[in-house]
């Protein structure tokens, strides 16, 4: 574990101590078939009351696993098919911007006047949002 990972682990530990219920938990789910979806829904229907409250309050979250687009080879996209791009010319790029980009499946291109906050950088890594900084 490098120093940055150790620092992140320490910060998470402190947050868990300070927040009464700790950090929200995000589970990645793979829903690539109708059967996957049915199994996931059935699992949600069978959760106990405590887990149900965690879902309602947002303490337990789900995100879709990254999937290889149909027609791609080893994850490479075919010509003419690309990830939507959101350009940000100036201002602070925050965690909220990264979350919106992740939901929309976008990659971000930051102009010279745009600044990426440290929390946004971490969120982008965690959610798989690609960021390109123009020089």
C-alpha cells in the first residue's frame, strides 16, 4: 500500500468514527441479462428491515458494473461510436459534476480555466469517469 492509499484509509477511518453510521456503502452490480435483473430484484425484495432502511436513506447504494459495448473489441470502440463528451472551460469541477457525468456515461474534457477538486478527482477514479485536461 502506498502513502496515498494509507492516507485515504486513515481518512476513511476518521470519518467512520465521526459519522454515526459511517460512510455510505456502494455495491457494484452486473445486470447484463433479464435473469440478472430478476435475481437482483428478488434479492432486494428479501432484505431485512435494517437493510431496507439503509436503502431508503441512501446509506446503501448500487452502481452498474462497467460493461463492454456491443460490437466492441477488447473494450475498444468502433469508429463512429464514442463516449459522450462534456467540455468544461472554466471554474471548479466538483464531485457533483463527476456524479452527473458518471450517470450520463460522459467523459470530461477540461479547458485551461477549469480546476478539478481533489474530491472530484477521487470520485472520478471510483466511478470510472475519464478526464482529459487540455494544455
